């Protein structure tokens, strides 16, 4: 077995492929086979936390480029933070994603400029498929936050002091629950409720269920076809029929 295959096997055991798949299924867009598409509203996110410490964690650290040679995003969850979790000899490093106490976590608590670097959409896809439903941090790279929004994953911000306190609380309470109120911009943990910030456009998209732009385009396919037929330079044969 090759070293990469060894890594794949070790990583699957560390992250739990069955659990990572369930997170992706939550955001599966429902359709009746035609133009009608239902996008779920994301008003609240609840779950236990996992602290990922460090500033400027880029997308190559989140999902190394060699794992992006795939046709679909299925299975990417097992490779999240892979090079931070395993050394060249396939030995596990110290990393929260390797710890048993965080294997059921769904809220990640990060520091500054998380998701910087290349704009690869594989990064939030890998995190979602590992099991992450929301991320609380000091700040996020703009494109990364946009890619998270496209998956219905809130990227919630707070100041560095608050984030450090949250990470310390998660360390001490790995089974403790976070309740994120996206619309009210509040996070509750233990007996504490704090104010956080959700970008206005992101909050509106999540709460109103309009965060999936591809699904929105599909749901308005009929209007697009009608508009296309009215354009003098579009031939009728070029207008797709309804599915």
C-alpha cells in the first residue's frame, strides 16, 4: 500500500467518514425534479466546539492541493488539515481534529484571517464534510467566507479576547454546547451569552434562505427561459427546455 493510501486509511479513522457525510447531507437542496427548489433557512446553529488556534491559517493548510484532484467533493472531510495532523511518516501530530473528544464537534473556533490564501472552494467543503456547521473567529478571508456562505455555513466574528475565552472554554468543556443565533447575532455557551457579528449580507441570505445562488438560479429557470426568448439575438433552439 502506498504512503498516500496509508494516510487515507489513517485519516478516515481519525475523522470518521460516516459522521462527516451527515453534515453535508443537512444542506442538501431539496427539489421536486422541476424548477421548484427549497433552500433551508439557517437561523440557528447548535453543537459542541473544536478550537483551532493560530492566525493566518490558509486554505492550503485546510485542504492540501494534492487532495483536490477529485470529480466531486465527496470524501474531502477526511483530508481536512491533513498536513497539520500527520507527519511524513504517517504519525499523528497533536491537532484537535485528531482528538477523540472533538470528533462530534460541529462549531469551529478560530483566530485571525482564517481561510486566507487561494480561493479554493474545497476548503469549506472539506470542513463541512468533516462535520463543521458554523465557524466563530476573529476574522475571515473574504472569499473563504463567501464560499462558506454558499454552503450555508455562518462565519461569525468576535474580538480576539472573546475568541481566546471561547477557545479556553472549549478546551475545558469539550462536550459543552454552543447556540449560535444568526439573526440576533448572539452566541450562548454555558451560562454566558455574548454579542457577535454576522456580515449583514450573509445574515440576510442565511435567515431568508437565499444563500445558495445556484439553487436560486434553478428555482428561477422559468423566468430565465422567458427572458431569453424575448432577446432578439437568442435563437429559440438555444433556449433549454424545462426539465
